[in-house]
C-alpha cells in the first residue's frame, strides 16, 4: 500500500504528463506482478463494488474522533471530499503496515463486503490504525469507489510500453475488453511473446479531434475522405471462431443488446473486425438517439422493443480481415476491403447504402467534393439529415490508437443554444468537491421556471468561484445535497440534440448540455421559454424529405470513409 500511495501522491501533485508517465513507469518496473495488476485496474478507472455503506463510514469516524453530527458536516463542507475528510479526522495511527496492495485488496478489502456490521466496523478501525493519513485517503477512496487520479488509460498504456518495450498499440489492445487483475495478466501484458488468444478482444478505438481551424489549413481536399458523422453508438463488431462479439467505445460488451446484428453477422468470415456506428434505423432513415438508448436500458428485450426500435450497423472501417490486423494499411485501402466484404448495392434517397448480403449491415458512404466550400455547405445541412456533421479522414492514414491530432477530424455542426436561469446547484466531484459546480437550469413556462438541463462544464475557475459565492449567499432551500438558488443568473446553454420526453418534468430532453457563456448582460426575465425549445423540435426536418446535401455533393459507394461516434 505504501508504494501505491506514493505513486498516487506523485500523480496527484503534478500536472505534467511526462512526470506522471515517469512515475508510473518506475513503479511498474519494480512492483510485483500482483501489485501491478491491481494498480492498472484502479488507474484505468475500474472500481470495486461497494464494500462499506458510506453512512457507516461517517458514523464510525464520528465516534472515533468524538465529533458531533454538525461538526463532521462542517468539516466535510470545508474539505469537500468524504474520503479525505475521514482520513483527516481519524486519530493518529498507533501501528504501521508494509502489506502490499494486492493483499490489501484481496485479503482485506473485498472480504469486507460480506461481513456483518460489527465485524466490518472492527476491521475498519484496525485497518485505519495501521496507516498514515495519505494511506488512509487512498484506502478510503478504494472502499467508497471514489478513487480517481489524473491519468488516462492512454497514459497508463504509454507508461507500460516504456517499461516493457512493447509498442503502445499492442499494450492498448491487451488492455481492451474484460480482464482480471491477476499476476498472469500483468506478466502477459508486458511479454513480447504473448499471443492474444481471447477471441472477443477488441482493438483500441481511434478517435478524432474537433476541427477548430479553417478547413483551408488542411490542404488539398482531394487528400481527404469525408463522410457523415452519425449519431449512434460507436462499436466494434468482432467475428472470430464462429462467434460474434460487439463492444462499445466505452469497453462494454453489448452483444446481447443487438441480437439482429449477431444474426446478420453470420455471413461474415472468421477473423473480421468492423468499426462502425449502431443506429436506430427504420425505413431508410435514422431514428432519434434516445430510441437507441431504450435498447441499452432494458434488462429484457421484448419482441415489441425489437420491432419498435430496429437497428443497423453503419460500417465505416475494417480493422481485421481474414485474421490479419490491417490497421496499418492506408484508410482508402481498408475502405476498399470493407466495400468488397459487404458488397454495397445502390444508394437509397438517403445518406446510406444498402448491403446486398444483409440489410442490417450498411456502408457509410463517402462524400466526394471538389472544394472545401462544397463540404461546408454539406455540413450546414447536417441537422436536417439527422447527422451531427462531417468526419474528415486523411486518405493515407493508418488506424491509430486513442485521440491524436493530424489525420482524423470531427467537424460537427454548430450546437443548439438557449438562455436559461440557474435554479438548483450541487457540489462537484474530485477537486471541485468543495465548490458548487453542478447546476440545473430552467426556462419559463406560464410565469414559472421549469428545469430543462443540467450542466457542470463551461466556466473558468474565476467564474466558478463567483457562482459558488452567489449560490452560498442566495440559497433558498436545501434538499439533501441539492440547493434551491434564488433565480437571477442567466447562462447560455449549448446542446447537441433535443426531443420530447415524457420522463422529464418539462416534457423535453436535451443532449450533452454544457455552459457556453455566462450572460451577465441579460436579466432572468429575458431567458428563453419552453415554447422556444418546442419550436426547435418542430423545426427538425425528416431525413428522407431533405436532399439539399445531395445537390451539393456526390456519394461514392466504393469510397466508404471512417467516422467516429461520441
């Protein structure tokens, strides 16, 4: 635990990626395989299922520290993080421990889950009494499931690559999918001779950067492949050893959610991995993303839901063919292989093409153009076509790992925006745990403010402190962690999509809301109304009824580009 805590402290106290990478690399080069496996498990965002109820942790701490409820609450309010508050309030330790991380997790923490309350509390107290304040902080975060530290899986991959000498792409591939934190896993991760025998294992997804520069800076448009940016679930469909596996970009195995894709994939040869977008798709057009979410949310897929929300896989890249990893081939060559594999037929009057082998599989068509102006016009019409914009991929680019600048760009359509009033607030998480940074915004309906969006990003540090100060001085009511705030502050809220929703009080749901700016110039009376949002919904044009983009560009059925779902 001591070495793991030191690693956590170094990572937490620096903002330099080079120092974080160095610290992890040095740790992995000296730790035991058992400790290394659990360290990777936690650094990549995986968590232990709840071990001890947080109410029990609070009560035990109050009793050990001799604190009243209000004093503990004030301490928590000042610190903002429960795990840290407990670590700071506990009496000094009388003992010390050199037990390694894997024994802490396997022999001490995991068994806590099945203990009776009295035994659980007794063990907790004895564990705390062996640790320093910093070690208690780490332990508490592991127990509560709140362990987070400022490294991405890509940075962990980089550190492991540096330690082992194995290239990053191979390490990243081995970290994908489901795995158990065992010594054998850690050793295999860094073994150059290890064969990745798991037939279900996906490849790391290659991600695009938002395009914020002028398209002219990209050079000759003829060197780029463009396609629609679909609004679905980015997925890899894997066909190996007579079985089909479907992974989401979030590394969730979602095969059972899409039985029709499994059935349709039977025609694919073994050793095939396709990158694409799962879309709710009916009669040649894209259905709202919220419809697709119902397929994920349901524990049981009924015949009705399968009929109401049919799906299609919009394929835009192929990563493995005939059992060979072909990610290093140029994009245009991979696209040609994909086109031959799925045997595309004629285009519908919609931005898609129908596969002759099975209608559930489609190839995302390429948009050929002679100028950036033509692509700009196509992007402008994206929302009418129920897509999010364009994807731009360099024609000779390989399929990389993670998010890298230069070869892949997502050129999204400008978001919707409204002016809304701050009405509720909650504390943030992590380093923002002591500040009110999670906000709920409302718009007008018949003289009252109705909540329509929650957002926590978009303000700079100075603005966050100013809003936090306003919230503390203008709280009207408290409901658990939520504060009702005096309606006064107006913010411009940007979002990607909007639709009717009976599950929301306003009857409307927006997608990916975030704060665009603080409208200090605008009084709350001038904020938007629910009618404004309803008008945005009614203003949508059905995909099959719009051929504006078709007049500006041509579809090339044999040049099927690669996109990215967010």
